[in-house]
């Protein structure tokens, strides 16, 4: 087979239906960590978009994000407030990256950061597809009261180019199992 390199790259729109049920199940295990009036960081990608509709409608919650799919989902729920980190838009992963260190995360008190990953390998930790992501993930984790990694089991054994954390950086690692 001859395959274009571009066809192997991650693109958020292509990934949204892959293992959707496993992603939804993993997110269902996260709801108990959300409290009324919390400020949550919700990472980019296609896993955590499933968490938004599960946030109880009687909870007023603020969601901080940098991904267009997460922001668009939050806007559908009137009990949720939204803070979006601005910057340059990356179409492949559907996320905004700050310009010249201008990052809303430096001044936001986050109760819980829900992080996603493109891969996990024991020796190399949790990885993602872009180095811009690593800075946002690390900043959110630094300012959050607790950090929770959410992934489906298919991510085990996969290594992407940008490492952002090890298992010790999280209070909980949640999968569909």
C-alpha cells in the first residue's frame, strides 16, 4: 500500500466517532468529581466532549477550554459558563493556542482539570500530537486543585511526539473500565 503521510495525521473531525462508546463510558466515571460552582478545565480532543452533557443541569459550572468542539458543546447548556483561551487556531486538532504567553490559565483557579491523551506508554508517559498542546496541558495541571486523566484503553502502547505527563502527575486515571 502507498499511503499519504497527511492521511495518517490526527484530525479532530475524523476522530470524533472512533471508540465513541468507550470515550462516553470513561467520561461517565468522571461525573462524581464535579461539584456545584466548580471551575473545570476540559482538554481538547474527542474524548472529553462526552463529559459536557453529563454535567448535572442543577450545577452551575464554569468550563475553561481551548478547543472549539468543547466550546461549542458547552454553549448548548445554559447552566454552564464558558471561558475560552484565545490565540492561533489549529484546524487539525481544533484548538486555539496562546500568542506570546498570553494564557488565561495563568489567572484562573481551576478546581479540576480533565486531561486527555493521544497515547500512553509506561516508559514515555502520556503524549499528544503537538508541542503547543503540552504547554497548555502543563499550565492547566499546574493551577488545578486536582488533575484527572481520561482515556480509552486503545491509547495504551501508543506514543506520540509530545510528552506532557507521567502517571504520578494525576490523582486519577480513568478509562472505560
